């Protein structure tokens, strides 16, 4: 019988394998696709890193994650986090300032005219919150680092092994069903994104997860030398929040949060809808005059989210689940790995905000 099997080799599964192996546990990570694949929600060159959130729980997590990203860089020798600063603007953006101030996180607030002078490639109609510690993470490189460090600590990383289900056989025993046969372990961690509900069907009751195919795009900057902060544009309902960041060598990535069509993760077409593409180009034309709206190079991303966009991180018996991270979870990967490891080891419970699973 194995010790811990981790299902899913994206950001959260890789971070869990790293944290568990570093804690001395025997770890076997199973990823159904090849290394570097684009079927899930963790692939791609870059992701936003930011400390600015309207919810204190996420500010606390982000501060922990910042320290751990720097630790990972030092341990691996690989640069992962580039500080460009991050901005929030639009309705209710300034509500974030109160939360940051309460947590001692530095920030400044600029009026729209001052922000326009500082970032001439962007338009603003309201005050802008600037947090200097924000920036971008190298997503693909981060997963490679997490898996390499996990492997160096003794974890077995196996790609091309599909998990179809899980069965609990006791308080300290679980079966993991794969296409090649059944594996037995003392504990299983399921960090499989949009596939998690199917894998855990009949084992855990999860909050409803909506799986969508998102369609951001890279746009060419009119001034290649211009600086771009990572940004969140909080737009009034029914519009979706917009986000963006410079992705070196690819352009400025721009997208809408959680606006794509609902899909089956095994039956995606990876194609942006005409309406979604038009709306994104119109947004760039209106709000990002430093970009050429006609140079859109679409990207396909898979989201899995709860209705509240809170994560699901919980343990029930010999099963731990970590899912629902899409759209804003990547930045937290190393701290989520540590939380999952604590759950498996029994060192600490999940933060109350995220402990949402229950036994079927």
C-alpha cells in the first residue's frame, strides 16, 4: 500500500506533492496528460500575482504565498515572480484599500488623471489603487519547479495516468482507480480541477462547480517598451471584471473573469466564440489604447469555480480535495500545497472559509 497519491499535476497538485514530499511523506503524483499540456487551468506562460483583495482571508493567503514564492526561487535557482506592481480600478476598487490598510500592506491611490500619466496605455474613470508587490508569475516554469523539487524530495511524478474514480475502504485506506488498474493508498489528494467532481462522485459532496472555457487573448502593444502593471478592472454588473498583464514574448494578456461558455472538460473545442472575441476587442479599444485591438491571439483556458469563487480545500477521512481555484488561484499555489499537506498529516485543519466538502 502506498502512502499518499496525489491526483492532478497542475499548480495545486504539484504544490501538494512538493509540500508533502518535503514533509517526509511518500508521494505518488498521477497526471492524466503529458507534461506541459494545455487541457487544464494551469498551463501558459504567466499568471497575475497580487495582494489586493476585498476579503481579508485572501490577503492573508497572498502574503504567505509571496514569502513561499521567494523561498521556491531561492531553493530552485529559478526566477518565478517578477514585480511590476498591480492596480485595481473601477466601482468598489477603493474598498480594497481598507482591507490592505488593516493588514499593513503598502499601497497608494492615484486619481484617474495621475494614473493615466503613469500608465498612458490605459484609460481610467475612477481612482486607481496601486500595490507595488504585485506582478506576474511564470506559470509553466512554476509547475516545473514544484514537480522537480517534489521529485528531488522523493516524490514519484507520473504523467499519462488517468484516474477514473476513488473508493474509501477504511479510515486509513483508499483505492484509486486508473485505466491501468487499482492502486491502494493510505490517503488520496484530489486536485483535478474540473475533473474532481467526477472522480469524487459517490465519495464526497462538493459545492456545485461550474466548468467554463474562458477566452482571453494576447494583444500587441503599440509601444513595445511601455511598462504594464498587472491590473484588475472591477466593472459594474452585469459586466464581468476584466484583467490583464504583460506576458513577455507574447504581448499583453487581457480577458474577462468567468465569462466563457459552460463546457464538459473532456469535450472542449478550444475555440473562442465570435461574440466573446468581439466584446474583448471592444474592451481593449475602449480601455487599453496602448494595445492594437486587431492583433488578438486567442487563448483557451479551463475554469472550475464555485458560485462564490471561494476555493474548496477540505479533508474527509482518507480523502483530501483541493479544487475551485480557477481565475484567481494560481498565485496561492505554494501556500495551498502547505495547507493540503497539513490536512493530510493532521497538523492543522483547513481555513474555515474553504472547508466545504462532506462525506456522501
